[in-house]
């Protein structure tokens, strides 16, 4: 395939993945990825059995899959903010790894699919293969192109490391957190049960900026945009017994249907919780947040 054609096709695929994920709430189902078609060609975006996806005719790798482990999404190296992606085992100089090396040369963008739970993937794109580390049997994957020009990535300067970590937080941790929280809540707002992924966020209970503001499901709530904003503004509070409260002043206001149905009628409602107990909101974190809400009431 001609380089310009391959490049254009990648852009088209990346745009489709973003659009589809956004519609779902930030993730794609395995079946959506396997059934992708372009023109009259089937072009699955992930491989059935391996992590590296090298479609026929592509000079370099199109996509890589990595599974998240445990409650933290700590699949990237916490030290340097780069993803250390293991060679396809068995054959370090085989075709899969060769096309990953080709991506270092061409600078072609790839898609990283983070497998959060069986069948569900958070797409992170574009990402770039920026180095080959034979002594680790791994490739280094960066979240933007600038790392291609940073020289020796095995000893990043302090500002470079800080930049990589900040980028990882925005481009990896936050999207992955949204996927896990939305899936735990079956893509429903915990307050009003609205079921449109594109209108749902993962809200932090302990704020993102605080020490306890970690991106784990028990520190999250699936909330629609309006309830998320109301929660962050202390117009809506959630008590540790999982009941929704609306600010007193707001309860007395008279306005249109959004205020009446969207906010006032939510007062006293029980939260719609994840089925799995371990995914439910941490009551201690809620209690801390509740103090802030009760304080302004
Ligand atoms: Zn809602």
C-alpha cells in the first residue's frame, strides 16, 4: 500500500474510533472493533488472539492492545510516563515486532486499545512508537509526537518526565477512569438514570487534585453532564447512605422544567448503584465530600 494511502486510511480509522467511542461514552465493544469495514474490505481493528494488529498491506503496526490490571490502571511505567510495551513473545525479530520497529522509522500514528474489562476497550489515539529497548524486550510508546525528537528516552530530563506524566494523566488515566466507571454503572447516571454515554461523565468523589482523588471506581460516580456540574458546584450533594440532596435555596426557586424535573425532583432519591459491591462509592470518601455540601446548605 502506498504510504499516503496508508496514512489517510489510518486517519480515517482513528476518526471513526473516536466518534464511535464518544457515542458510547468513551469506549468500544470488542465486536465493534472486529467488524470494522472500509470500502468493501473487512478490516478488524484488533487481532483475535494477539496484542499487535498488523493489517495486510500496512507497512507499520495499526493498533496495540494492553490489558489493565487490578483496581489501578497502572499499565504504563509510573516512572517515566511512557508505556513499555512488551515484544510479541517467541520471535523478537518476527513480523509483528518488525512492523512495530517500522513505526519508529515512519512516525505513523497508532491506536492503543486499553482493555479495561473483558470485551471493552478505551481507545487512546494517536500514540507513537518512539524507541526499541532490546534489554527490556519492549517498545516505548509515547502519547505525542514530541518524544520522537527528545533524544535518549531512557534518561528523560526532569521537565520531560513531568510532561510525560501529565500527558499520561490526561490522555490515559482520565479516559480509562471514565470507561471503568461508566461500565460499572451500566452507562447510567447514578442520579437520574439517563442512559446516553455521550452525555455521561465519571465524576470524582474526592476531587482529582486532592491526595485521595485517585482514578478508581469507588472514587467515581457516573453522572450526566448536568448532575456532574451540580455536584461539583455543591448544588447537589450525595450523603454517605447514597441519597441525593438538592441545595435548600435551589429547592425554593421557581423556574422551568430543567430545574423542576432535572434537579428539584431528584431530592431524596436513592442513587442507582453498580451491581458489584466493590464498584460502589466509598462511603468514607462520600462522607468527606458531604461535609463540603452540608457546610454550604
Ligand atoms: Zn443525571
